[in-house]
C-alpha cells in the first residue's frame, strides 16, 4: 500500500482530483472517501411526495405572472379596497397554480418511474465476501466496485476498463445512447495490469486511480493509475467505459467504477429541453404592456371619477361611510378597480400559450410527412416554445454536407500517378441508382427484395434526442436486446465498379507474362504500378474502419495466422520486384519474377471461380474467416483443373499451404493464360462478390467507408483490424497482416489522418496520409532524389491538382493520398516523441498534434480521390419553395468554392442566368474595395436591393449570388466592413460562404440576425454546425450520418432537408397564424369583457361595483371562455396544407402583424363592449331593473358575442370546435342557472338567487341578447366578408380550397390505407434495385 | 414480423385528427353567404322591431314628480328637511281609461343603490332568519351593524337603513268625493325573495326574535311592525322591504309600490280626477335626487321601451343596406374573374 502520509486529506482531495480504490479496500480513510462519492442511484425527478407542495409552490412563485395573481389576491384582503370576497379572489391563483402543479407532478412522476426502472436494472458486481460476481441493481453500484459486463449489456456507470476477454485487451462500445453515433468505438484495457482473467482474484488489485473530478466532457478523461509498485500508468478516454453505452463484440469485460450515478459523464450531459423565447412572445410582452397601460388608465379614470362623484354628493341617504375624504376614497377605488378589471392583463394567456404550443408540437411531431420511413424517425421537437417562429423565418442558413446532401459518400473517380481514371461505369451505375430512387419515391411503395432477408444495417437506430435523459434510456434498453447493424453500408457505396483502364493496369502488373511480351500499348511503368498498389493499400488501411462480418455483426474478424504463402517468401518476391517507390528502377528482370506473379494472377482467377462455384459456406465463421475463405480458394482452384487435387486438399483441410501447391496452381494458371485477358473484368467483379457478403465496414465518417469499399473493388480488401495489425487482402497475394504502428487520427485542424505501418512486403516503416488537398499538397516533398524522380513528382502534382480542380467543379469531395517512407532511425526518433506525447497528462492534445505535424512532412503524393455526395431527395424543390416563400437561403460550408457552387447549382439555389459575384481577397483593404466594387456591380445590374427572389427569377439576369470564401469572410465580418458586407448580401438573392469555419458560420448568422433584425434559421447536421444552430433563432439539426451533436443542440431535429418545406411552409405558417390569432382573440375577449365592467362604473359613481355575480366574473375568463381560444390555437387551419405547399408565397404574404392588429382588435372590442353594454342599458333605463337582472343579459350576450366572434374568425370549424363552443355556452348557462337556483346566501353582496331563472323565462332577455349580439358582430362580419371578397390572397386561398374537395381526400385516404400493409415490411431503400 | 413492427414503431398514426385533416366547415365569409344572410337577418329584425315598437306604443305611462323643488309643486312645503310627518296631495286627471292592470311605482333619481359600499352593506345570513346573525351582524353591515350602545341593529346595513319610507294613498275624485282606490301590495316582490331568500326567524311571536336588537337608525318602527294591517307582511318578508332590498342597477330607477288590480279597477283606472296622498318622509334634495310616482301598464316585453323597437328597426335596415353594399362589391370583384 501507499504511504498515507503523502496523501492529502480526503477533503482536500475532493477539491482537486478523485481518488478511486477498490471498494473493499482495507484502508478506512480511503473507503470513507469512496463513500463520499455519489452512488449509482439516479434521481432526475425534482420532487418527493413531501417536498412537492413547498418546492413546487416556491418554483411557481418565481414566475411574474403568478406573483401578479397573488398580489391581486392579497390586495383583496385589504378591507378598504376589497372588491370580492376573499375566497373568490383566490380562485384564479389557485386555479393557475394547481393546473401548473398537476402538470409538473405528472412530468415528475414519469421521471420518477423511469429513474426507478433504471435504478433497478441488474448488473454483476464483484463481492469480496462471496468471492464472486453477484447480481446487483444499478443503484447499488458504488465507486470502486468491479463490474463485469457481457456482450450487449449496458454499462451502468463510468468505469475504467481493466479486463477484456479479447486477447488484445480491446473492448468495443457503442455510444448511440450517448451521442447517437452508432459506430463502434474501441476501448483499451489499462496497460500493464496485473489482472489476468475474469476470475482472477480481484483482491490482489491494489492499484490506486487518480483522475479528474466529474465533468461533462465526453471526449476527455485524464488520470493515472498508480500500482502498488509505485508505477504510474496514464489513463485516458480510451480506457473509460461510459455509462449507458453498450458493450459490443466483446464477450466479457471487467471494469472498476470511477464515476457513478449523477456524476457520470452521460448524466452530466443531460441538460434537458431547451428554452428559447420566440419573437411573438416578445411582441406579446409589448402588447401586455399596452394592456397594463390601458388598465392603468381605466383605473385612474375610475379613481378620479369616484373622487369627483363623492365630492359632488351632499349628504346622501345611501352614503355608507362619510369619513373618508373623496381623494382617499378615489385612491382606494384605484386598487379596487385593479382587482375588478384584473382580467384585462392576460396573465392566463401565458398558461394558455404554453398549452397551445404543446398541442402544436403534438401535431408537428405526429405529421406523417415529417416521418422518415427508412430511419423510422419522426421529427423531434426539442424546444417547445418557438413553434411560431417557424412561420416567420426570413433567412435560412444551411450547411451543405449532410444537410443538402445525403452524406452518403460514394467513390466516384480517382487519379493516381497523375493519371485520371474516370470510372464511367461507376458514374452510370450511380445514375441508374438515382433513377431508381426517383421511381421509388414516386411509387411510394417500397418493395422488399426477398433474397435479402437481412436488412442491411440501414436501420440506423435513430436515437431519440433525449438519449441522455433518463426517460428515454428505458426505451433504449429494450432496443439493445437486438443486435443492430450499422449505416454506411448502402449498396451504392459498396459496389464500386472499377475503371477498366485501372483494372488493366493492375492486371498487367499481376501478370508479368504480359509485361514481358508487351511494354508497348500504354503499359505502365513499374513505378506507376507501385503507386497504384500503394494508393489502394493506403485507401484500405489509412482509416479507423472497424470490420465485422455479416453473420455476426460487429464481431471482429480475427487476424489470419497463416497467409497464403509464407511471409518470407512474399517479401522476398517483392524485394526482388524492388518495390521502392522512390527509385524509378528499370523493368524487372524476367527470370526473377517468373514464378510468383503468375501465381498471383492465377490466384485471382481461381478466386473468381470460387464465387461462381459458390463454395464459400464456411466463410461466415467468425473467428477464422480469412482462413476459411482461403480454404475456399484452395479448394476451388484445385477443383477446376484437377478433381483429385481438390479432394486431396479437402482431406488436408489444414489451411496450411506449402509452396509446392502454389506451384501447382501456377502450372494451371499457365494453361489458362490465354483466356485471362478477356476475363479481366469479371475477375475483378468476382473478386469482390467473393467477399461482399461477409464484410461490413463501420466507419466514423462516411468518406472512409467509401474509400475502403473502393479499395475493395480493386481487391485490396481490409479484412480485419486489431490493435497491432491490420489484415489486408492484396491483389494476388491474399491476406496479409500489416503491422500497425500508429494511428494519427483525423483532426479538423490538421485536416488529415495518417497511419504508420510496417510495410508487409518491404518491411519498411511507411506513413500513409490522407487528407484535404489543401493540407496535403503543401506538404508533398518537392525536390529530393534524382532529377527524373523530381520531374515525375512535379508532373504528378500538377496533374493531380488539375484533376482535383475538375473534381471540385463537378461537386465531388476531394481527398489526397500520400505516403512517406521512414528510415528506421528516423522512425525511432519520432516514435520516442510520440510515446512521450501519448503518455503525458498535461496538454496531451497539443503534444500529439505537434508530433503528428512532425511526421506529416515531405510526403509523396500518390493520387487523389473524388467522392460523390449526392443531393438529398427533393432538395432543389425545397429550396425553390423556400425562396418563393421569401426566405433567403444562404449556404455556409467548409467545402471548396467550386464544390459549393456546384452544389448550389444542383440544388437550384443558383439559376443558370444568375450572376455570380465571387469575393475572395487577401487583405482587409482589398476586401473593402471589393465589397464596394461588387455593390456597384449589383447596382448596375439594376436588381433592386433586397429584391424579392420570387419575382426576380422571371427577369433576364435573375439575381446576384455572392460567393465568399473563408478568408474574405474573416475580413468582412470585422466591425468596419460588416455593414458593407450586409448591404451587399442583402442585395443578393443568395449567399454562399465556402471554406468557412464553424466559428465563422455562427458569426455570419449572428451578424445577420442582429443587424438586420430578422428571423434566422440554421440547419446543419454535424458538430461543425452546432454553434450556428445555437446562434440562430431557430436551430434545426439533421439527424444523419454524423452523430448527434447537431441534433442535441437544435430546437427541431429532422431527418431530411426536404422536411423543412412542410415544417416551415405549413407548420410554421399554421403555428404562427394560430398563435397570433389566439393571442389577439384572447386580448379581444378580455378587453371586451372588462370594458363592460368599466362602462358600468359610469353609472355607479365609479365605485367598483359590478353588475355580475363575483363568481361569474371570475370564472368567465378562467372557465367559460378559456377553452375556445386554446382549440383555435391548436386546431385552426387558416389555409389548407396543400395550398400552403403549392403556394409558398402565402408564407410571407399572409402574416398577422400582432402589434398593428392589436389596436384594431382593441377597437373592435371597445365597440362590441359598448354595444353589449348600452343596448341593455337603454332597454332597461329608468325601469325597475335590479343590479344582477341588468347584468344577466349583458353577460349572456357577451358570451354569445365572444363565441360567435370566434366562429367568424376561425377559418375552419371542425366538430371539436363546435363541441367546445357549445360546451362553453352550456357551461355558462348551466352554471348561472344552477347558481341562481341554489345560491341562497352565498356570494354576497351579489347574490344571484332567482335572477337568471327569472330572466330566462322572460322574452325581453332574448330580445336584448339577439339585438346586442347581432349589432356587436356586424362590423366584424362585414369586414371579413369584404376582406374575403376583395383580398387577393384570400381569393387565392379560397380558389385553392375549392379545388380540393372532400371526395378527393377520401380517395387518397383509401389508397393510402391499401398501400399501408406493404409498407410494413422492413425496408431499406438502399438495398433495392441492384440485387442480381 | 416482430422486427417489421419495430421498424415502423415510430410512425405517427395516420388519422384525420393527427394529420390535421379533420373535415371542417370553413366559414369563408364570402359575399355568397353573407348577402342572403344579411337580408334574412335584416328582414327578421325589421319584423321584430315593428312588433316591439307597436307594443311599446300601446303601453301607457304616467309619471309625476313630487320632489317639491319647484315652488308650485304641492309637495314644496315638505321639501324642507325640518318639516316632520309632512303630507302632500298630488292631484292628477286621466283623459281616458288607463288600461289595467296598472302598476304603481315610486321612482328615485340620482340615487346610487349600486354604490359598491352601499351594496355590500347587508347581512344575507341575518336576512335569511339566522338568529346568530341577529345578535352579531356581519362586519359588512358596518357602520350600520351596531348602534351607539353596541346593540345589534336588525336588519343591519345601509340598504335596510335607507329604506324608502314615503307612503301613498290613491283616491279617485268622483264628484268631489275622494274614493279610495284599493292598492294591492301582495306579489310585488320576487317569488324567490319572498319564499326562499328572505326568512323570518321561526319564533312566534316575531317580536321575540328581535329581543336585544334595535331597529335601524332611520326607521320609525322596528321590522316586525312594518305592516300593521297584515301581520304576515312583517319582518324580512315585508314586500316593500323586499322590493327595496333588491337594489336597482342604475341611479335613475323606479320600484314597484303597488298594483291596481282589484274591484272596479281590474280593467284599469277609469278616466277622471285622482288625488294621491303622499306621506313625504324620504329626503332626496340634499343630493339632487328626485322622487316621482309612476303609473304604468305592462306588456309581454315589460314596461314601455321604445328604444328596443327602434334598435331592431335600425339594425334590421342596416343589415339590408349592407347586403346591398355587399352585392355591389361582390359584383365588382367577383364577376369579372369568373368571366
């Protein structure tokens, strides 16, 4: 054990680092320390049974609205201002508080239930008493416990990996629950561990772990483990198993818990839903302020009026209290009136808005059009309170990759050794695929290929956005009982058709017979051949792809022990071939290569036959896959020429090959030599089909997978991966282990990744690097070696650059592949630095980066690849619609300018007759000048500033599109120039920012949002879009191929760009108009009702009397008329969905301007209340009418007016509307009737006994109600009728509405229902069509 | 197939409700609906308006102010506050038969029975016969809950205290002889007030219930002696008291005093001279109030009210007018498009 003296006391330690030892440590101080750490029990619920009431009340009292209510209620207890009985005055606050409390309680109960079920999950924890793993519940797991997990189990807490059943000490986890990334991540056992087996005595584990305190950084973990011997081993993220991830591909793992429960990284990342304030709500606040002002004026009027009235009265008999001076009485009345007229402040509006938004979210969430069948994912609404902002978007900022495009990378073409291989077949294949997709989309019925029962991993498990919240975790658990397979394996990506020319060259290399004979007809030099082989080797190994086999998904294909030939032999051959890329050697001497290359070719040939003969049944076996496939080769190769040979081999069945057998093959091959040429292509095909079924590649980025598949198409197949080596099939050689020395993973700063391997054939240390052209081209070595080599290398670079440019113009994503051969000493030196960097705890990242940069210099450019990233379906249509809707679409991408422009063309953001303004410059001054110049150009172009893109698209020069690159953007975003930049961009119909960094993206969004004060929306799919998504008013994440960061930070998450169309044009429009109308209606309702009370003040000496029973007064807004606005806020369809989709112009055309409509509404409410009050007044003037009798027809007609007003204003009335309206009326009349029947002494002084019953038995009541209602509604009715007749957009709408009749709709529904059973089959569209 | 179910587990339900396709009636208020609608409403309103107007015209009303502000007024002498138990006679004549049943009201103006503090100044428990509330009236009655000696006032409160106490006797003058016109004081209050809301304590005799209490300050007699002629019409169920306690909504109001339904006056008040003997007690001049007596007959729509009939006629005509305007607008905007 350690010397305890040197350890700081436990409290101090808590402050800095966390110390973890085994939970059964004998050291008491340490075990006490362990107890201070959080247990694994999680509690995300806020309340307990006891604490609910005080805690919830306390929280609710933080709301201003509730404080207002309580203030009113309290005010009512002051005797001099008392307006109602105290018990009536507390009704509103109690009602509001209890509604909210019930909602909170319900939510909290769900949290509690899910916590409970998670806490009770079982796991195996080592018990020192029983010396065995016993089953425990998650909640009982403590820091320092050893936990054993099996494959597919979920990790209960953050633990350090101590043992894995995998011999290499590797364990794979799937972090889908955490970040949505479904690829496997490799975790490594802490190095130098004494722990030998799963059952090894854990008591002997006395190491101490020091690590950082719990934090929420998922990608960082630092610490060290100190063994009893005093040896310190660095710990990093690679050793940590995170809670709620799933163990995959590993039979058993054991770990020690370091963070538990709420301190786990998963829980600390659980931030819950987002709250944003919508613009409408901000408008609402001004409206509410106006209401406050109105209330103030009314109360002041009453106060002054009351004072004057009292002053003028001389000793009346009805005076109650003569001592109070008129001024003081007026002051009291002011407060009384505030209570009486309290409903004028639409406080309940806030609660109503929340409810309405929930309803709107419900409908958005349930929209079939926003459902993606392939991913089985709906839209996710993460922000609950900005639905209406969707209807006001003016600027849309979109990422390109993965947002407009599918981010399903498909290898399209490549250039090696400065030679371009256009891969035309491949292009054609992609077109065919495209067509099929279109067809499928049109038919809407997706049929399943019967041959393929296994849905190929396209069931991308769309993890719900709340993956990190406990509520969802429960669901996830059930999901994980099934092994899920992975994305990036679409057929279109896998089946790369090789370029015939390249195949010929490869074959040529493999068949030296030809080389010997020819040397003419474009035969490649051996240097080129080495480039080609190196190129494909690099494609195959320079990645972090995890290989698994089909039958056992995610099971690592084990290393092959026995290569086709003895390694020594192959090495020898290759050395004779002298595969040194840096020396342009003359053609190899024929005798030396005579034997082996022929055998290579033959082997390929034979393997081709394997596919044809279909003998690879054992190839699905997990562990010895390569071996068995090798067996297959051997079998078949022998089968064809010699039956007896095959049987002999079958008997042998050892997989061991000796040289003589190969020799046999060679002889056979010779005999078939003539046929070979003709079969070249089929060979390649077959070579692929041989392996196709068995291998699945799981890559962190889709580019990688595409490249690996491309390499596979050329028989350079990645077969397996372990920590130390990679297993690669090389053309003609077969499986070879490539010793893997280092991986320098991809990094967005370096923009490249590298692997350091020992070349399997030459034994040299080789660095293969792959990365963005900008990053690689500058690093390729310029002058070294012979004159000729220099010349060649320069030539290659020039050519490749040309090709890169043309790829970019085509819209392809480009990558450069380079290599570097390291001298042994050179490598050792670098290795030392690298190891130092790896083991350092402090600024590890920087050191690693430095080390990588040291290595990645003087590279030899091998070639480049062009990867196609196809547009998502319906992107052009969507962008067109959005532009028609008056939304300006900007593309912010990190891609090259050419690529970006190309994509912009493809998605119709750019029309052929648009004028491109390209902005790119090197300095600030140049930038300023350029901006001005471009501005002038725009003015000359005669396109009006901020012109409507919808209109201008019909003109000659349709519009200007600004293309600006990252460097220029940097200048343009500076304070001095941003005005110019904005001015310029305003006059352009679209802006494309290329080569922009995530920071720039967010700066651009912020600039536009703040300076133009417009509504912005940002949509993106990757981590680089997160900042932009967060800055924008509405952030939309596309749940795609790049994990969940974008989704996690978004307000809405969709799975396809095309969903934006309906989301904005229909739902946004609806939500906005609904909410705006609801708010206006709500205010109208309140003003109308409150004014009735105010007019009455003119006839009661402004004394605060009311002509209504206090109960009716309070409940009128809270109960009788509260539901109709909610219904109208949730259900109204101001325009039919299909109309909105077809006429995007309506998006901006039919906006409800809340502030201006507010005054119209208030005026209308004033008018209506005047009618509603004064018609009964004149009808009753001078008669013997009692107070409540007077109020009765006023209230009744007020209710009728309010409800009928809604009927007029509501564009659609469904049975739900009708029901709610009728129920509202019934509830009012029912209440007042019952009240007047049974309320004998209640509600003083306004006791309603007998009033309503008497009133409703008299015709006068109905006569008054009828004339009042009609008179009050006439102006609104007239306005609506005239508006609908004359207003063009309304005319347009109604014309559209007429076209769609109900019959049509019925038919559609029927068709849909018929097609539904078909759709029930599990379908992966990517699997369609290309099946042989 | 379990897997297949799983595949679409997230698919939203395709119902008309969730997909927001509920069949809806769209009240697109186009001219096509509005014009006939307006015409119909207009015609109906004009019809009702005519009926109301005619009915209202047939109602006779006789109002006589007797405040006595004017020196020529017979009650001028009583308008002086210092004169106690003043009686004045109001002479009037009818040219023709005043058709019955005739309702006899007293009216007050500038009198705010709806003043908030006044309105609250009562104790419903006490008025419903609760003896506990007799001994300790509700605070709401303050300052009319206890007298100077801290004795509870029953009935308490400002409303009861300010009860109208002028009395009227109507004579028909036939050949110089005053002939008493019988006034019916029954059934002038609401049925619910008389039978449900206001209850005397179940103590007999009623007087005992009021032991230990005092009468309201302004009252000449305690509550159990309000009607000496009819013992059943005393206490809280005294009809005049009930009428007074039902507060008027507006400051100018009238309250039913008696009905003239009996004997030879069943058909109404015949033409001729009448004399109204008024016991002038109630002070209104201090606050510029007026007092009046009103004779009126009623119809199915209540008392005389020309306003409603005119309102109906105006609104009805407006509707018709607007439908014509709409027609013009409609013709201007719609028909060219259809061609």
